[in-house]
C-alpha cells in the first residue's frame, strides 16, 4: 500500500492524527523534498517525532526513479510525505498513476496547503481564478506568459495566487565535469523578486493590459504562512516591492475585485491603509 500524506505548512506537529498514525505503522517512509519545504522542522526532528527513519526523495528520485518508492509498496506499507497537501503538485498525481499501473493500492491523507491557507489574507477562496507559477529568470530566459494569465484573471474580477519558484538540488549544467552532476545552491523566490519581474513586464505593455495590471494594482505578500512567524502585508505592487518579508517561503496574491469584507481585512494587513479603497 502506498500512502500519500500531507504534512501541513508549519512544523512537525501539523500532521493530522490519521497521518501520524499511518506514518508510524509504515515499513518505509519517504519525504518529498523539492516542491516545498517544512519551514520549522529539520529531517532529524521529523524522524524523532514519527519514530521512523526517513529517506529524502528529490526530484530525480520521484520523477525518474519512482521504482525506489513504488516497488517496496507492492508488499509493504510505504508513506510518501508531502509538505502541504499531497495533491498540490502534478508530480504527485503522476506517482499515483504509476502506482495504479503496477497494481499498487494507494490512499491519500490530506492536510492544509497554500491553496486553502491563502484565505488567511482575508481574500475569499471562491473569488480566486487560476493559480500562477512565477519562476526565476535567467540571463537568456525571461518568460512573461504568467502575466497574461494574471491579466486574464483580473479582467474577470478574480484574485490570483502566485506560487513563487523554489529551486532545490537543481543541476548546474554549466559546471558538469566528466558526467559528474553539480548542483546549484538552493534558491527561494522572494515576494520582492516576483513583484519586480511583474513590474518589468508591464512597463512594456500598453492599452488595456495596463488598465488591469500596473504598479498601483493591489497585491498581498505572504511569508511563512501557517507558522507562528507568518507575515502578511497588503498594498500596491510598487509599495510591496520594497517591503521586507524575511526568510522563505514566500507567496504573492494579485487582488481582483474586492468584496467589502475583503477590503476590511486588507486594510488590517496594509502597509499604508490609503492603498486600500473603501467601498
């Protein structure tokens, strides 16, 4: 049996009771370690709390060597731990499909993730449109299509949750030596970097696009959501661009049409309350 178990957002104690009981009965435990990170818990603290040895599963293992996870699940109980909710990333649906192909039974144990905890900003979940991913730009690669998706949502009056890039154990192809893999240092996109990329793109846009998305568009910067040290700040894009959000992980919301109650909550989190219109 393969169990996909959500760990929640904050620390080792955010796992559900059902999830904890399942981990403790499993024969093997893997921790997915590249789509997100558990902010306040190191691997050894997880092993101590669960009373289990845990194997880190990086992108290469999950996407290219999934048999290391799935083959034991043919005859044993295997836990696949995911920060947030297990089905928050396409990768995890893929591992379910691979399990089905092998005739392996599976069960999903859900938990909180950024996809629902974003309601902590005061923005109502049913007022969100498509979620957008913002990736780090490189010298010769600066994708802009995510802004088109943001604008499409805003034209429909919908808020936009932007998931910011996390790069953990990414191969540095420029430094490969004799087939030996060299990895880039970990990188976590900040709210500031995300906003700067958005602003750079829209400076070159004209007409209706700039009507819906410009430096005065409201947004909400989020850091370490679900922890005791979480930070939520609202304001215009140009104001949030210079705010300090501290350590990762960060997320960003672009604000669509505001309900009066949403406006009240954004004023509570506002860097400058004058940024938030009064309905």
